[in-house]
């Protein structure tokens, strides 16, 4: 077997990388050089940025087998409830999901698994990393004599921002989060900025999205602001407007979709510490989008959370807040069929 040291050029969906003292590569979903500018209680936002939801290794090879040496940044966090697994996809199709054991995961690659190839005819694969466990990447091993390449990628670039419901800790496996499911179905190059508990419309997040290349952008807003009571009737609408205007500074004509919260029965009509219900936040989100549209933003679109997940799906909401794995896949299918095409077309 031939060993290839993993480099940032092999990885998609990450914004930055660090190399711990072990010499491994760790992907982050925020710029590492600016971590001190993303303050939150207990540095929770940066911690969530270390969870590589949507991050994957993308490569092309003639090898019939690939071994990837990876390990969790915090081995003690791995449990039956939060397993450390990786997914192999080819041309958007989930080929195999496997646990990472003793720092290694092995996938068998078969010809004809997908129709996405490089100009030289090499099949293109993606290995998706855990949406919840920080990950250290070490190396890939392929069969001796095999060709290995980093393929170019001309797929439309999609950035999505949101809460734990976008990070998708409860997904069945890494490629089956709702953003990953939608991206695979529509052949999109995904960057997932879903941060569990940390979607509070931080100005720095707006700047990050502003400066990233994107062909379509979605922001799913409301649930963390409700739960944390961080923005109320005076501040929430201006924060939504400010977030979109900041993004617009770098994406003047890029389609942006604003998505209201999905169903959460205990929160729909129960006021939080600031006196706002979840439905109040939906109403304020609608008003902010309406004002921006009236102000001339004809590339801004409003989507209701009910288009992704609503009362008929409540049996897939075990804690009445987060969908289970089947619920996330259903959201991804609906996003691909009913929502994102309006931004792509």
C-alpha cells in the first residue's frame, strides 16, 4: 500500500486547518486565525466549528481499496449515542458507512459506482466526516501502482448557516445530514455552517459568509435566539437585516434563502425570557425579509420551516426539538425538491 499524507487540498467544506503537535491535520468550519473574535459562553461557537459537519475528503483514484487514518480529537466523547463513523459517496450516492476503529477506516472502491469522473476518466469519491466529533486527519493508503488525484470541482457552491438542526448531530451518518442529503441530490459543493446552540446572528459570521465564494446561500434562523433569549423585539429584526446586508457586501447578486424555524411544539406559543414565542420569531423573520425585499433585494427569498418539517412529521422529533436521522433525511429530500431549485435556477 502507498501512503499519502492528507493535505488541505484534499478536503472540502472546511474554512481553515491546524496541525496539532501530532502532525495531523484538523479541519475547522471557522477561520482559525480569528478564533478570538468569535466569543461565546465557554467558547462553544469555536468548539462547534471543530465538529466537521459537511466536511469531506474528495479524491479520484484507480485503487480498489482505500484506508484512511483518522481519529477523534476527543476520544472520550465517542459513545454508542455519538459513534465515530465515516461515509463513502460516489457521484452523490452513498456507497458505504463504516465505523472508524483504532484510528482507521477502510472502504472498498468498485468501478461503475458513479458517473462522476475526472478528465482522465478517474472515478471521484468523497469520504464524509462525523458531523459531531472533531477529527484529526493523518493519511490515506491506496494500492501500490494506483493513480491518485485531487479533482477539480465546478459544482455550484452552497453555504448554509444555522443551528444544531443544520449541524445534525442526530443524523444516521455523516452524508445523511439534511444539508448533505440535499447537496448530494443536487450535485452541490457544500459548506455547512451549522453550529449547535450557536446560531445567534453573530456579526462575525456574516463577515465569514461575505468573504467565501458562493453560488447560493441559505440561513436558517430563530431557534437558538429563542432558546438563548439573546435577541428580542427590539433587536432581532435589525440583526437579521444586518446579517443579510453584511453578506450582500460580498454577494451582491447571489441568491439568498432565509428559512424560518421548523416545528418545536413546546416552543411554538410559550414565551421565552424576553417574552417572544417561536412563532413570534418566525413573524419577525418574515418582516425582516419583507423589508429587505421592499428595499430592492430581488435575490432574497423567504422559505418557511414548515416546507421542511412540520406537524405531520412530529413523530420524527423525539425530543420535540431535533429531528432524528430519518427526519433529517426527509428535510434534505424536501430541500432538494422544493427549496434549493428556486435558488439554483
